[in-house]
């Protein structure tokens, strides 16, 4: 950590620059039932202009690459589900996931980390575990609209777990702030999928986070994920 603090000090002396603007839709699109949530440059702490890949620990490096593909997975699955079921929840949240992937890409670009999603078509991933998960989720969600919505709920609770884990492994303010914004958006997405399932008479049981955690999020007020 001493090396990281030294590099951060040098960056502070040389000045800082903000990560590029991140547009609205963090929380699930602009549908009136879901409401807009802004993820903007105001929510991002400036990062030193001299930030490089050497500024990152191995955990931070791996975390950014993984989250870039996990957010892409969410987007690609929701696009596939929308094509099958034409349900507004999928379309709205797919738009939001585009913003999530761009937020992580901004960090990859800033630190000079290769983008694992670059040039990859929908449904194609560098990480073999994420590739297998995508294939499994699309197959499961193709069974029915209810199963598709359950897939969405599963993705969001998985995202929440994974972001929390990776947020705990970084002390870089800009990375922490992006993860915090993504968590807020994922909680809103979870609420949206829960609401859609309840509208169909289905009560979802948590599979990744605890049921207590699920209930605390799903049945709480929608958040505004802005600065």
C-alpha cells in the first residue's frame, strides 16, 4: 500500500482530471413506472491524471476487468429477454446497464487496463465462467416470462454481492465511488424485477444474498443514485 500512496501523492502534486461524464439511467431507464436515476460526473471523485495500471493492486485490476464483463452480461441477457418477451423491465434496465458498463470502461481507460469486452459481440465473454453463466441464464429465461424475470432478479442479487466484495478490496476513491453508484443502480433494478414478479403473482426467494438482505432492498423505497 505504501507504493500506492506514493503514486497517489505524485498524482495529486501534478493535478487531477475527472473521469468522463457518465449519462443518466443508472437506476433502470426513463420509464415512468421505474423513474430515472442519474449517474453523472458529479458522483465520481476525480482521479490523478497520471494514474496508470501500476497504481492498481492485483485485486483492483482483476475487479475492474470482472465487473466490466459482469455488467455486460447483465445488459446482454436483458436484451435477449426483451427480444423474447417484450417486457418493459428488460428494455429499461438494459439501457441502464449500458451506463454501468461505460462507468467501468471509464476506469479501465483511465488506468490503462485492457478492456476485456472490446470487440466482443453480445453474449460473448473473455471470462469462461461468465460465458457459461450467460449461456445458462439465457436458456433458463427462455422458458417463460416469469423465468426471464427470475433470471433478472438473480443477476441483480449476484451483482450486489460481487460489487460489495470488490469494493472492499480497493482504496481508490474513484473506483469506490463508481462501485457505490453501481450498487445503488443494482438495488433499484432488483426492486424493479421484484415488482414485475409480484405483478404476476410470483414471490421470489433469494438465491445469492440472504433473504433478509433481499427483503430489505426489495421492499424499500427506490433510491436516487446521484450526487
